[in-house]
């Protein structure tokens, strides 16, 4: 029986046109990240299970991670996210590295989940992290970078929104202001994280189910729902407003405003799924009605590096998946026309394969990417083939051309023809 | 207990300096491949087990592949090589694609084996394939490209050697000329594949063990050993010389010679491990005495696409691993000095973080990758930090500089200082 030619379920083949788009997107992200002084790193896609079990969050590890035992009995995962890995790498060279350490990577990540729009089993994700800065400058830098990345893709600020919250604030509200237990707080956080995906009534009954009888009888439920309505820091109760985390949120929000970033706002419902966040958390949300969802997210996680037996390092980072980015660019018509890297297709007329070599090499030397048709087919068929391969220009090479040193190039889109020496034609192609 | 900060066994972390080297190597390979009209593609690192079981070769699949069952009961592999995957992708769009189809990729591959010099469990491998050319032009094109890749790295032709053989020739010699059974031939091939890694006596006793009694008594052993001594096509017995495969080998070898490639030679002992090769096979071997091993290999495999239920497509391809390439470049002193992508480190003097923004943005806009020190430490400490981060220039920004629009850059290597407007300094940096 024939083998199936489909890729593994929930994963994508990248044909050249798909890869070209990916390279364009990653190229833009790389440029902006590097303009902020970030260096690229990478790490193995297989990691030990332990480093994810520690802090990634139960749902991700238990239900969504590819875990298996290798032939030596080691429990291995195909990494579902990069944050534990980068923390491991920083810990391994804790003393040698210079801080602030600015790193980025575009790893391939895998999650075992039901494939759906914007969520595949496999994706690539830009990860940007800054290590060694305790104050809000780190958050502002990353959010400015995100804003510059959107700008570099041609996005307008009305196409997306940056929503900012603080885990410190949420913990304070739930545990101190509302007086909930740690378990209640944890469960309420998970509920808030899902609140925009579930019915309002389901959310409210969910809260009821979490709260202990004494808290249900108080005004906890009412107070919580009222806080979740807050649209600005000023909407929070006065007692909450005085908390350190609100000062910090205000520093970040006003810092962004000073930089002219006018689409960042406070959103007390932003949670981010991972258990390791310790401070500011943020998301960017697509404002397009067909794709009103989170595209990227991140925050401060000051405790991860320290899990590897070294002193902890204050860290802020974010991740931006290629699938959500591509959806965003498509919906907002921001994808540029990407052309084939091969700009010239050589049609050989007669038995000139050997004779044509010098000319072909000369084009290559002058920077032209050039494919040769050795099929020996009729010229018309060779040209048809160039067209099918989406190569824009053909170069026709017969004995006359080799002898005279003058060649003809035809633009298959416009039909225009150019005759000249190689150097002249290379200029024409540019 | 603290988590281990080591990467998974036999796999590598790429710190920025390692990633920089990898990007340099891949950049050179990409440039040359694209100059020959090849387009980049990619595919998921997880694949169904079946497509490897079909043709990769028993040892690789049984002993060296990461295989596991996913949560849906599918048998999945972390791909050990790319050839079955690219064949699958071509088969899936057999009719739509334009031939000759020129594709390349630089996938991450995994093999479960004992880590050793030049062989890790994980590596990256350039894969270049041309689909749809039945004749020797395909082999010559790939071997010319390989030669150009070495040249692009600065390698001289005396640093490496290209060794060429033919599976058709070997099959003819073993099955027709020597009259061995299919099983005997298969086992002899596996032995020849290893002959340069084992003792001569072990090799000879290995042959004895494979041959049936009738063949042992004839002159098979002697004839085989004599053929394996052949250094040129002309050293083969006259009867063998007349075989089609020798004509083909001669066309490839003389074609390469015409292109000025003078380090390619016939080597009847080149086998390549994979079972899917059907014609010419080749390797490039490092001639350095400390690393006298195969660096890359490939050949013709006309049957793989056809396994996926479509008409077969003649194909030639090769793979070149990053570990062997890096070893080669290091041993031959071909690695260039690679500099930090971040060329400027901003030291803030006083509380000027907000004030400095415009200047920093202007440097970025003019194409300078710039990192900012928000630590508030003393100037001397900030400069030390830039040095530790291997960033070549520091820019000192205080209130005076912001007000005057004139800034000072210091080259930390030479100690030289430059004062000027941003535009003047950007020119200086270039």
C-alpha cells in the first residue's frame, strides 16, 4: 500500500512559498530585536521533562506536552515553550554572562492539542527576554520593541491593542483585599484567564463553585466582579490603588505613553497561563472582528533561573507565535508580495550545456540566482516551465549567444525583452 | 533539589556566539544554493514512523531513531533524516510542481546514538535535492554546487576530496559479474560501507562469513578484493568497464573536470548507508589528517517519491551536517571573526532615560543595533559591562549631550573616541 503524503496531524509542511513568508516574518522580527541589542540563541528541541514539570503550569505539562522515554530511560519532552530552556541556559553560565542580557530565539514548539484556527500542534515562536533588570525599564523596552515590530510590518495602532496587568496586583486583590485562600486565588485566576472564552453565567457560577461558604456569604463575589470591570487603574478601589503594583503599572503605562505608544491599556483580566509569572503581564490583541484574540503575551518571571541552583535573575520576556502573526498580517492585508529568490531561468537552445557554463557562472558571480533547464525540450516548453516555476525572467542561450557574448532576457510578466552583455543584463535585472 | 542546567545528552545549546557561527555557516550555504536556483522548504520535525521504515535502512530505523507513540496511538518519529520527508512533500503536489524542481532545507535531525566527535544525537543538515532530471546533469550540478560551497568558505581543493561511485555499478559487480545472491550482495555492501573503519583482517573474515560455500570456493573473494583496489575506472576488469554505469560515472567525472573541479575521483568503496540510492553516490572527505572522514554525502534515489502512490520522479540529493562542517572549518582555520550584531552600548549618565529616547531611536532608524544600560550604575561600571558583553562601541549620553545634539562614541578595542552628531557617528560606525 502506498504511504500517506500528508504531514503529521496538526503540523505544517512549508513549501517554498510558505517558507518565503515565514522567512519574511522572521526577518522583520529579527531586525527589530537586533536593533534593540538582542542576540539570537538556540537550544535542543528535546529537553528533560523535569524543567517543564517545575513551573510551566499543570494543564500544559499533563495534557498538552509530548512526553516520552528515550532508549536510556530518560523522560524527554518535545518542548512546548522556550522559557524554561532559556532560564536553564542562563543559569548554566550565570557568572560569565553580562547583564542586562538581551536574548531572542525563534524556536519550534509542540503541543498536543486539538488543531484549530490559530492553534496548531506545532508552531514557531519568537521569544525575547531581558535578564537582570529589576525595574519597569525592562517592561517598557519589550513593549516598545513589540510596538516597533508591528510598525515594521506596516500595522497601524488601531489594528491591535496592548493589554497590561500585574500578577502582584491580582495576588494582592485576591489574597489580601478579598482575603481568599491560596487555593481559591489560584482557581479564580484560572477562571479569569478563561473568562473571555466562556459565557458570563458560566463564569459567575464558576466563581461560586470556587469560593468557600464563608466567602460566598460575604461581599467577595460582588467586589471581585466590580474590580474585573475596571477599565483604568483609577477604577480600582482606593485601597487597591495604593498598592505598589499599581504604582508599577502606572510607571509602565505612562512610560509607554511618553514614547507615543497610545494603544496600551490596563486590563485586570489579563492572566497569562503560565505559573511562573511574578509581576507585570501583558498581551497584544488583534482588534479585527474576525480574529479578536491574543496574538502574543509575556511578563516578568523573576524566579525561573533560580530553580537551577544559582541566584535568581530578574527577567521579563514575551513570545509571539508565527500562526497568530500570519493570521494578523493576512486579515489586515499587510502581507507583501514575495518574489521567487530565483530571478533567472536559463533555456538552453541546442547542445550548449557545456558552452553555457561560463555565462551562467558569470551571472552567479554578479549575484543573480539562476536555474538551468537541462531537459533538452523545445524552447517554448522550457519557457512554460519557467512560468510554472514562478521565475520572472528567462535567459535564452544558444551557440550564437555564447559566441557573441550578447544574451537575451525576457520578462515573462511584461513580455519585454532585453539584449545585452551579462553586466548590462544584470543591471537590467536589478 | 535544584534542576540540572545541562542540555539533553548529546545535544547542544547555542549561546549567541555559537548561534552566530551557525548563522554564518548556514548563510553561506543558503547563498550558494540559491545562486543555483534552489528554493528553501521546511517540514515538521515529527513524522509518521512508516515513511522511515520504508527505505531508510534497518540500522537507522531500528537502533538509532527516536520513536514514540503519541496520545492518539500514532507511532511518531523525531526525524533522523530529511529525504523521506521531502519525497513525501513532492509526492503530495506531484502534478502542481514544475520540474526540474530545485529545493533545499536546513532541518534539525535526531539520532539516538553514542555521542562522539562529529556525531551528536542532534544536528542540523543542509539538504539539497533536484527532482525531475534523469541524466548526469543533475549529479554534475549538485557536485559543482558543493565545490562552490567549499570555495565560498575559503577552502582550497587540496583540503577535501569528492569520491564518487555508483550503486548500479556495485550491484552489477556483485550480482552479475561475481554472481552473488541478493542477500550476499546486500551484506557485502554493508561490509564495504564499514571497511575503512575496521581492520583489514576483520573485513576479509567478514566477507568469508557472508559468502556461501560455493562462492567461497570460487575466485569470488579474490576478484572482489582486486576490484576494491581500483583507483580509476580504468582499473576495473574490462567486462565491468563496458557496463552502462561506468559510462555514466565517466560522464560525471569528465563533466566535473571540464568545470575545473580537479579533486573529484572514482572510489568503488563508497556505499552510503541508506537503502534508497539507485545510481551515482558520492561523498566529500576531509583530507586533514585529524579529521579524515566523510563530511557530506548523497546520490541518486529515483524510487522514493513513487512510494507515496504517485509516479516516481528521478531525484539526486545530498546532505551536509553542521557538526562535520564546523569541524572542517575549524581544523583548516577557515572560520572568520564574527562580531556581535549589537554595535553600540548606551551608557546613561544621570537620570536621562526618557530624554535619551529620541537619540536612541534615531540611531536605530539609521540601522545601528543599540543596547541601553538602564542600571543607573557609575559610568565606569557601565563601560565594563559593555566590554563583558563584547560590544565594541559605547555611546555616552548625559544631559549635555541631549541638549547639544552632539554625542561621544568610544571604541573599546582601540580606545579611540569620536564626537559628532548622530548622522556623523553612524558614518563613523560604518
